[in-house]
């Protein structure tokens, strides 16, 4: 399961965390569907779908649910709202640079289940603050909190060692 990655796109007419996805690209107010409040997008359903695709009877589904993160970026990188489904190990060839790592390991990544309960004054609504956080914050291991400054290469080597220590014995 190392480095699980998937994305689901949902058409949206807004570009911040206060997103009301539009069903079937229909901008008619009566046909809008708030996917979050209608319960159509529940992270547990997404996690269940990913877990079922592992095709292994050896895997405890609760462990898979805990291992998978579902969320969005506080400052969207695309015009459509897209939901990231990632593994917690952060150990993937797709993790390409320090900014990319910080976009998933800091408050810039908003857990999907937290979106409906965000305080209107939450700092994640401040795009300048969030962009600065991702671009300048030190790289901190998501497992042991060791600080690597801005050395992405050292962090990647460390994440691989952490993965091996935690998951290879399984």
C-alpha cells in the first residue's frame, strides 16, 4: 500500500474552502447539490472503496481507514475542487519537492471531514498565509517530527527509513 494515490474531481463554482459543488455542471440554483451536507462525499466511503481495491484478505479494514487520508488543499491548485486520497506514509516517488510535501503535511491539507466544521476565521481561509506556509516552512517528518530544515533529499531518505521500520515487518 506504500504511496497510495488517487484523485477525484468534482465540478465547482468556487475556489476556496467554502465550496458548494455543482451537480452535473448545472449552474441553476435549484439543481445545486451541497455534496458535503448531503453526505454524498463521506471520507469513510472513499476509504472503504480504496480498501476493497487492495484485494487482500490479510488487511484489517480499520487499519486501512487509519492509513488513508482524504482531504483538499486550503488554496486550490486547480479550478475544479479535487479531493486527494493519499497514504499517511508520505513515502512516494510522486512526492516531488519540499513545497509538495508541505502541502500534505501541514494545515494546508484540510481533512475532508473537517471542512463542514471549519471556523469562518480559520487561518486556512487566508491564502497568502497558507501559500507562505507551504513555500517556507521547515520540512518536518510526519512520523517522528524530526526537522530537516529545507533539505528535501534528507527528508525523503528519512521517510523511506521510517516506512521500512514501521511497515516492512508486517
